[in-house]
C-alpha cells in the first residue's frame, strides 16, 4: 500500500554493501513520562471525595485550588518520615509530613501527606515525582485538599488502606511487620 503512513527518509546501507539498497528510516515517538504511564494526565480524572472531612465535593475542590499538600501513595510499609523528607525536600521546603497509619496498630500502612511551604512546590512534586521509586516502589503523588487530623488513619476494615483489604495477592513490600 504505497503512500500510506508518514514519509520515511532513506539511510544509506553500511560500507561494502551494495549501494542500490537503502534501509527505511524509523522514527520513534518520544518515551512517555511517568505521569503518562500512570494515567495521571488523563483528561477526565475521577475526583476522590473525602466525605469524612469535606461536606461536599465543591468544598474539597475549593480547598484543592489553594493547597500546598500532596498525597503520596503506594509506599512500602517500611518507608519512614526521613525517607519522604529526603525525597520531597529536593522539590522544595517541606513544612510537615504525616505518615498514614493503621487505625488499630498505629504502624505505617503505605501512604502519607506531605505539606510544602509553597503551592508551586506541591505542583512540582506531582509533576516530577509521580512514578519515582522510593524504597523500591513507584510512588503515586497527587495534589491533596489539605491534611486534617484523622486523615492519617487507614479506612480499611483491617485498619489499613481499603485497597489492601481488596488485594487478592500479597505484596511483600506492603506486608505488615509480624505477618508471615
């Protein structure tokens, strides 16, 4: 099917090869960025509405418009505050870090909130750190409406995150201390 697809430039063949043969030039697209790979740039992202701390999606959206806080997910249970401070301080000054805790055991359960001094640093963290590896795991970084006391506790029936309750397989990096 001649004429279909983009035009391709010819690359001369290697020295010593017959000169009448030319190989087609293949042009590859640029590699995708981490947010593209994790669908963070999806045109229609579904908004998570935190019903226990915001009375409506609109009040949460108003808070999102001015926040300097990010939610960090998919953390290993072994990740601690100094690990997060080291990574996120590379983006800008960090005001506070709130580790997500199992509601019953009070041990880390795979998420955190990072508060920056400036909103621009929170936005930069979402753009630059989504998909970065921390303690061997690709992390998820999303703008958050702001930390409020009580949000640090997992909401799953086991006390951890709901996503861990629904998981069919065991993820060794997200196993709680003392579990087989």
